C-alpha cells in the first residue's frame, strides 16, 4: 500500500492551531495592540470629522476584527476553512479601504480641481 503524500502538519509535531497557548498569547497581544490603534483612529476621526479619517478608522476596525477571527480559530470557535475565507476577505477589504482613502483624498486626486505640483 502507498502512504498518503499530504500529511497534516499537526500530525507531524503533535501540535495544532486549536488550543495552542503560545498562538493564543500572540493573538491576544495583537488584539490589544490593534484595539489600541483602533481607539486612536476613532479619536482622530472624531477630532477631524473628515472622510479619510473615517476610512482609516474603518480599516483599523477591520484589522481588529481579523485578530478576533484568529483568536476564535485558536479557541475552536471558527473552523479553519471559514478562518481562511474570512482572513483573505478581510485582508482584501483593508487594502481596498486604505487605497481608496489615499486615492480619493490625496492631492491631485480624481475630481480635485486644484493643481498640485
């Protein structure tokens, strides 16, 4: 008989993502850091009340949600296929929001009648 070629990594070293305390610690620290950045971005938006600040706060909020999804996967709440779908979708969303904020609010942006050199 032949052995299967694809062997899950968890069977090789006896570890898996689910229930891993070191990974959970990293996810918690990342969540705390991202939560702090989200709070700062919301304060910046409330002070300026401009669209680009709202977009940046939204992008950092999505980044915070990404940390929550990661922790949920480690705790066994979010299945791995759902985790991958959400993580890639959230990565795309973050990039799209940031690029939209830069593209629409940079000097010389489309629809901006002032010439910048």
